[in-house]
C-alpha cells in the first residue's frame, strides 16, 4: 500500500517546500493539494457536511495547488505531486494543460491530475463556468488536454470546449499526465471507466462497498476496450490521531485500493475535512506530525 497526504494548504500550515521535503523523507508516496479559487460571500448552495450548510472557514484561504506543488517539486525528487482535487470545470483546458505539463516537466514526470466537476454552483459561475454543463466540460477538457500534450498542432471542437489548431509545449515527461477522477455513484463510476487513469473518491461508504464499485469500474472499462488493470484506486481517508491505520489498510487493500490518501481531523471519514487539524500541520508541528503518522503507516 502507498500512502499519500491530503493537504489543505493555507497561511496557517507549513510552507509547501517544508511539507514536501519532510513528507518525502518520512516515506510518503504523494501529496495532494486541492483548490477553491474564490468563495462567494453570499450563496444558496448548501455544503453537505455542516449543520448550517456553510462552507468551512478555510475554503477562501486555500493556496493555489499548482504553485504549491511547484514549490514542493524544487526540494523533492521522488514524491508524487497531485491535485486533490482540481476543479476542472472552472479552468480553461489550454491553460490547465500548460500548467500541468510544465509542472510535470520540471518535476521529472511526477504529476497526478486529480479532478472533479465541483458541487458549488455559485463558485463555478463566478469563475465563468456553466454549472449545467460541468460534466461535459470535464470530459471534453480531458480529451482536449491529452491532444495538446502531444506537442503537435491540434484542434478540438466539442459541445463546450472549442478551439482552432494550436501547439503547446513542454510535453509531459511520459507523454501524458495521469488523470484521476473523484466522485461516487453510477455516473461517476462510468466517467472513471470511460476516460480516467484512476479513481480518487472520499471514503463516504465502507471499504467493502467501495471495493464493489471499483470492480464495477474495472468491468465497465474492460467492456469499453480499456486496460482495466491500469486504472488505479486511491482512497481519500479521514483519520484521527487514534485511528488504527494498519487495520484500515487491510480493509482498503481487500477493496482493491493501491493508495490511501490521509487527512487528519477531529472526526473520521468525510467529517475530517470539516474538523481538519490545522494545528498538526503548522510550521512548528509538521515534523512531529509526519513522524508520528509515518509510524502508524509503515
């Protein structure tokens, strides 16, 4: 089992160079940094994990993941650099293709592009996206970026994404950047099976149930003529300081996961993201936190 870290990077946490260096030294496989570019002051979309429907206070304080991961790449040589997740419907695919390819090139091929369409209508609309077509935009963006990463003159004409012939380099080190999609439910599973390189959901359901979902993805991928064995399963797992991570590892290994991406909160599961322990990721605490967490994993 590989272990990654789900990082909510804000001004309160250790800087990304310190985080990346210490995480690599501690033996972690990857760091995953998410994004929320701009949070509206007023909104109607309820946040699903809080009683009052308000987003967590840290939402508007999150760093840009590509800048943070680029900083981490400068002081590391092995650890994977992942977006967890990038709100792809809020991005222009040509700019995103350039950012991802550049980061992959300067890091020696270490990027994983974790993506999602997003649930927050007001945020998406502020960023210029049509919330109603976000899933079409996500699929077309991935298709378009993969063409762009060839380095050749390419064009794309979809329902949402449309551009004339362009060229864009650098190319990713391995010719492409692996794209992992989050999400749960039959439609999400079909998206992963249809065009993703990996599945990176939050542990909203028991490992046994999500293991069946992963097998469903593999089955559909094979039916589509894809290499089902190549689709990686990374589970985002919220833990506390008391969680038995080795016991959790046994469950998720049996479910088919090859990577556990850890987040530390005051509560387990998805509620870890509401009760995120920023104190453990502060500059003065980060070294001890990673040392203790590694001891519970390896």
